[in-house]
C-alpha cells in the first residue's frame, strides 16, 4: 500500500496546511465555550455589561476565524484529495494499459475495470474524509479533553468512565453488526443472480411452465434478504439510543457532581456549563470515530486492490535496442518448436509447433475448441511470450523487435468483434489513422460492409453506441475486418472471424480478400471446413499438438482428426 | 450504508435563470458542460449497466451529497401510490409517528429541565444555600426523560426498520410477480440491466427514504415547533433574535447550492465518461495493443480525467462552503445569545438556567433546517424511483387464457404402449400474418402444414429469426392474422401451460440455472425420480461426463456455468428435454462453440430425441437439411421460402444461393 501513499507525496504540503487550518478551526470552536463561561462567571455575576460585550465581540471574532479556517480546509482538502484521486486514477490507467494480456488474465478485465473506477473513487473519498474528519475528530477529542481537564480535574473522573463505556458499545457494534452487513451484500448478490437468471431464461422458464417455481425461488431469496436486513439494521438501531444514554448519563453526573464541586469552591457555575459543552464535543468525536472505523475496512480492501495493480510489472518488454527487419522482407511468419503454457497451468496449451508461411499464402488453422488455435495466433502479435521456441516475423525473433513495429505489420481480427464508441469510419480508421475516405470505403467494400453501412442513415458517420447494439454481430465483425484491411498490413490474422457471418457473406468476403492479400501472409483460424478448404496449407491442432499439416486433399488422406471434422460438417459427395 | 447519503443538501436543481448568466462570467469555461460521449451520465439510483453488484459504486460527491434527482412525471399520483403501499402498515407507522413525537418532545424538554438544574447550581453559588433536594428532583426528572427518550428512539427505529424492509420486500415481490405475467415483448424491448436496476437500485432508494427521511421529516418538524415554543416560553426577545439568523441560513443555502449543482452535473458526466472509457479500453485491450493505440487511449483518458478533476474540485469547494457558513451562522446565534442572554441574566430578566437552556435550543434550532434543506431532493429522487417501479407494475400483461381454453393432456401423463404420446404433433400455420410491430410485417399470409413426426429444417443466415419461430409456436407472441394449430386446435384456444408442455426446446444459448445438475435436468418435471433423471441423462449421452465430475449429479453449476463446457451444457438441455418428453421439439444444431467429439454426441442424442416427434431443427449441417421433410428458409425474421431440398434448389432462389455458396465461393457467379 506504500505505493498508494507515495502518490500523496506531491500533495503533502497541501495536506499539511489543511491540517493547520483544521487545527485552527477546531481550536476556535473549542475556545467558544470557555469564553461563554467567562461571560457567565465574570460578566453576569458582577453585572459587568462592557465585559459581556467585549467577550461577545471576541467570540464573534473567533467564530469568523473558525469559518475562514474551515473554508481554507475545505478548499485545500478538495484540491488535494481530488488531485490525488486524479493522479492515482491516471497512474492505474497507464499501468494497466502497459500490461500484456498475461497480466490482464491474471487479474481479469472486469476486476481491472472496477479497480480503476470504483476502488480509486473509494480511496479518493477516504482521503478526503480522512483529511477532514480523521484529523478533526482526534483534535476535537484531545482539545476537548485538555479544556475539560483545565476546568476541573476531579470532574473528569466521569470521562474516565464514559469514554471506555462508549468505546465498548462501539466495539460490540463492530463485532456483531458488521458481519451482518457483509452477509447482506452476499444476499443482495443472490437476489440479483436469481433475477438475472429469470430475465435471461424467461423463454425456458415459460416453456417448462416453471413460472410458479421460479416465483417461489425469488420469494425465498427475497425473504432471506429481508430477514437479514431486518436483523442487521435492528442491531444497528440499538447503537444510537445506547450512545445517547451514555452521553446523557454523563450530563446528569456532571450536573450532580458539579454542584458538589461548586459548593466546595472548586468550580463556578459557568465552568459547569462549559464543561457540559466540552463533554458533548468529546463524546461526539468518539461517536464519529465509530463511523470512520466502519469505513476503513472497505477502504483498505480498495487500497490493496489498487496497490496490487500498481505493483505488478509487465513481464513483456521491448528490447533495449530493437531490431528492424531488412527492407524488402515482407510478411513471413515462422514458428520454430514453439510451446506455450499459461502461467500456473500444468499442461502446455501448445506443444512443439513449427511451420512457416510466405507472402501470398494462406495458412488455415482448424481444430476442436480448446485445441489452442486462438492461443497460437495470439502469440504472433506478442500478446504473450512463448514458453520455449522462437517465432520469427520477417526473419527476426519477435522478442528482438519493438512491439509497436511488430504490431504495425499485423492486421488482427479477433474472434469477438470489438469496436469502440464512435463513428464507423473512426472505427475503420483505427487501423490506419491517416486513411483517406477512399481507403476507408475500399476496406469496407472488401469486408462486405459497404452495403449495409451506406444503407444506414448517416452512412460512415453513423455512431456506434457503447455496445454497438445498433449493428448486428455479423455487421460488427465485418467492420472489424475492414479495420484490419484499412491497415494494409503484411500479415493478416483472422481469429475465427468468419463464423459470425452467414455462408454466403463468408464466401464472398474470402473471394474479395484474394486480390488484396496477394502480397501478404494470411493466417485464418476457422471452425468451418468450407472456410479452410482452399488454403495453401492447413494446420490441424488437437490438444495443442499439430496432428496434421498440408492441403485439404492431403489431409483427407493422411489425417484422422481432420477427416472426423470434415465428415461432421460435409456430406460424402462434398468431401470428394 | 447510505445513511450519510442524505444528511446534507443541495436543494432543488434547475437551470439558473438566464439573467444570472452574466454574473458568472468567470466560470465561463464551465458553462457548457460537454455531453457525455458514453451517454450515461450517472443517475442517482446508482451505476447502470451491471456495475458492481450491490451498489459498491459511490458517487464522487462528498459523503453527504445526494445527487440531484431527475424529475417525477406525476408527483401526486406516485405519492398516492406509495402511500397506498404504506397503508398496509398503518399501525406500525402510527407507532413510529407517536414514538417520533415522543422523542422529539423529550429532546425539546430536556434542555429546559437541565436549565432548572443549572439554576439550582447558580443559586447555590451566589447565595451559598444549596437546595440538594431540588437538584436531585430535577436530575431525576432529567434521567427519566433521557431514559424514555432512548427507549422511544429505539422502539421507533425498530419499528420503522420493519416497515421499510417489508415494504421493500413487497415491492420486489410485486415486481417479480408482475414480470411473470408480462409478455415476452416486454423482455425483448427492455434491457436486463434496466429491469434489474429497478428491482435493486430503485427499490433500495425507496427503502432508504422510508427508513430515514420519514422520521427525519416528522422529528424535524416537531423539533422546530417544540424548540420555538420552549424558546418563546423563556424569552420572546431572545427568540426573536434567534429567528433573525433564520433568513441567513436560507440565504446561504439558496446562494451556494444551485451554484454547486452545475458542477455536480459536469462531474457526473465526466465520471460516466471515465467509466465508459476505462471499460471500453480494458475490454478491448487486445485491439488497443494490436493497433498500437495505447498512447491515444491514455491521452483521451487524461483529458477526461482532468475534466473530472476540474468539475469535482469546483463542486466540492463550492458545496463545501455551506458547512462553514452555516456553522458560522450557528455560532453567530450562539454569540448573540451569550451576549444578550448575559445582559438579560445580569439585568435579572432571566435566570442563568434559562440562558443555558437557550444556548442548547439555539443549536437544536439549526439542525432541522440543515437536515430538511435536502429533503426536497430526497423526495424528488425517491418518487422518481417509485415511479419507475410503478411503470413496470403498470405494463400491459399477457392476454389471459381464453375462457374455456382446452387443457390438452400433458404428454408425459398419457403414454401409450409404444412410449409415444397420444398427442400427434401436427402443426399447421394457417394463413398467418406476423410482425413485431404493425409497421414491419415479417410474415404475410404464410401457410405451412407439418405432419406428425416430420422433421423441419430451418435455415438462413445467423440471427435470421429462429427466435421468431419459437416465439410464435410457444405463443410468446400472438399472430395478428390467421392461426397456428396443433392437432387442429388453435393454440390460442389452449391454456398456455398445456401448449408449452407440448414443446421441448434445445437451444444453443442453453439456459441452465445455478443449481445442481440433477435439478437442472428435472427442470421440466420436478417430480421425476432419480432413475428417470439418470435414464434421461443416459439417453442424452450426458451420463458419462456427469459421472466424471467430482460430485456427479449433485455438481452445482456455477453462475458462469464455467464448470461444464458449452457442449456439455447442450447435452444437459437435451437430457432435460428427454425427461419432459414433449411431442414437438425445437432444436438448435451445435455449431462453432462445440468441439467435434461432443458435437457427434450431441448429434446422436438429438437424433434419438427426434424419433417419433415433430421437430423443428435450426440446421447447420447439410445432411440434416437435405434429409428434412421440409425446409423453412428464413431471412431477417420472415420465412421466405419453403419446400424440400430438391424443390428449393429447382426454385433457384435464396436457398439455392445459400447452398451453393457453401463451396468456397467457386459458384459465386451463380450465387451472386
């Protein structure tokens, strides 16, 4: 967590001044009852009107000072906390952007998102509250104590009893109530889950006439949540009256013992009045502490989660002196005995893969789910590093190249089309930011996307919403293909990019790709035999091993796995 | 967890009047709050779209801030309906109100009694004559008041928690109940996140208000009146002086709060953008990296992040002025009381105890003002939430089963000797017309005649409309003209329950719930014996893999269903269909997401399941298509061609295109 506090460093002077201001305002607040008791003790009893007025003026001055200090505190703490939050958020974002997919997998995308958004906000808030309240509270406590002790030592025995009793109540509350609130979170998640299942499964539920059973399931969960909420909140409800009781008992004690102290000449009645006010401040700050304590565990969880992100270094870095492939070499990819295992996994996903492709050739990779097809192509843009073996692009080991240079040579189309908020042409230009309108349209045409784009009301300027819900899955995939085409790369990687397309579009697209990819290497991962049949070579993967390598015709004769795949998809005559 | 959410303020939002614009020139760079790119400037209910479960999201405002709520469309009507819900708890609410009055009165009285005690002290001090009996009496009374106060406060909270939690439970129950009666159309036209957010965020919002704000309103009102009465009883002049500070409070709140409002709006938008950008970039990290866009992404982030910083800081600074300012006004009243009160005491017009009581009253006086200044917002936002809940409750329900609907015998209850059902399973589309909206008719005058036991292949591009077919057959949607008949009976003349028990669905987006494999298979027939369940699993070729799982049939499918593969899930849904033993099947052939071997298993299991049943197969395999008794060619939601393979090829239409393009594009010229 050190790393988080280190981000606070630039703001330390601000924090320091904040604390000074806070200190001033608290001291001012604490001074007021003393002045009040002076009015009572010296002004009222002697009937000294001018003293009352001058003390009143002094009180007013102190109030103004307190307000000024509070405003400064607020200004400075806002500046510091928000600035700190901004820096921490940016640092986290930069860090995560620098991660390779390896680190991303380790923590998980969803978790990374929460860490960069909610957790950072949580921390920012605690820092802000911390600067205001966590300092304010002990100051009130200590200041109040000092003033109280100064007024009368003997009366302070009451504090000696009241404060520990209050602390006990708070601790008991923490012990018995907090777990219930945590449990409530789980029960709330349960309720959400049941509801989500009901929403996504509505057709099945109705088809199976299970509406009443589902209703009961929801009611049970709902009841369970309510019971827990009742218990948690009711325990919490004891808190307030109990602490009030302690404070009020102290008030009675002060009045009672105060009388004796006055009689014995140790105090004056103005002192008792002031003492009562300090008592309230002290006990009030102890109760505030309770609220703060309940916030801290959550903040600590957030801090740990963010610190984990900031402390993790990407294991995949550019070489110090990156090599650049020779001019004229364009678009060759070779795998030499490549094996790859995900960190922590027992079994490697890929074992001893070797092959080579040259420009103008199409290499297809086919195999069952989980056979390692996607992993194989993910190694080429160096999303991961191989466990052993070497991948060469244009004759160079990709680990000797700058990642940027390597990726500039590749047009990658992922399995699931990922588009960004913005217009369609912006999305296509993502591949080549300086692409002309002509180039964008050409890419869309080849990707079989031009037709539907031009039909949209705003054409290429149509805005894709966040989840791109205004275009269908197949259309998204075609835009994603156009994005890769706009780049005019040396190497095309299609990671099962055609399966979202219908047969006809698939065929037309592959036909249109042919002239464009004449001088490029094309690597296609596919499920459909029809997609791979015409490739120059087909790699058949099974459990991470290459079990077949050759053309469609060759593999039909030589490769059992390939035949199995083919026969499950095509009928006899089509195979022939 | 949200009690701090609503203590402080900003009063009603609303655009500042035009005339004020000029004065604010120095804030010009903030005048045009940029629209959120991600179009999701956070709403008070909490973060939309999934978000973290259970409201982990805190808004960026200070802890006391409640975001400006959106407007309620029908304030009175919504309020009335909320009150109707509350009416069920009228006795408890009466107790809450009564206790609330008691505690407020007690807290109003105690300073007065305390003042009497102080008087005794002062009297003793100045005269040397100590009236301990009197002091004991006052202190005892004070003690009783305090104990009662705590007791009443406890009873009040205990009861109000019961009321609010139960109202919330009833809200959720009613929504759920309603959802089960809504037509599928509702589910299809609203996102799940939206519905979910109403069940959770909006209901929570109402619950919080019920639990806190109601008692707050009552106690604030009583305290205010009570304090005023007590102050008047002590000294009219001192009361008038105290009242002088009142306009100052209002002035401060009404000057500062609207100014901070606009920055809060900007802050929320920026926060929405930040979240949107982060979500998008992290989800698309592969693409960001593959296309070397890291720097662009960071630059954009920094821009939004700075914008957020600017807005949030201003919002904090300005809204943060309220606290010191009101405290100063409070202190001002306090000082005035000390001085004027002191003068009064020394002049003998009031006693010292009166002054001491007055000092407490001055503090008590400012509290309700601070608290209630936010109440308008809280009510506004609560009613907005309530309104969204009522919107669901007011949706048009599914047309109820017609009177005298036929209750066809459940297939599984009426097996004949062959193990087949008496229901024959003939399906007839009789000149139907259908469209999801009247403007867009998908099917017009369509007739199909399916004989019992036939296999119908449904082909077409992905997303061409298999859902439409399911929707019509199972009567999730009604046709607008014509009729669908099963064994000659119009499906609108059957009860939905009996209609749906005729069908079995094995779709690719397998829906399994978070429960054991056994319960999932028995979903269609909860009364099935263990043997029947295992038999169904064996028939579905699922028994083998289930037994390899550590806990066999008792394995609980986790939420993401990640402990079984996609193909295995489909086998489970086949088992589920076997057990339900329907007369008509709607099947989805396995495609890309399933590995070859499982695919073969699924194929065999499906073939077995289809024996003797009328089957609609969403087909991907050519062999299935060719062997089908009839092919329905679908495109964009409508059935565009029907016939057998040979007939359709001869037609040389859409189907012929589709079929030919299978061959790696070499017949493309014909196809195009």
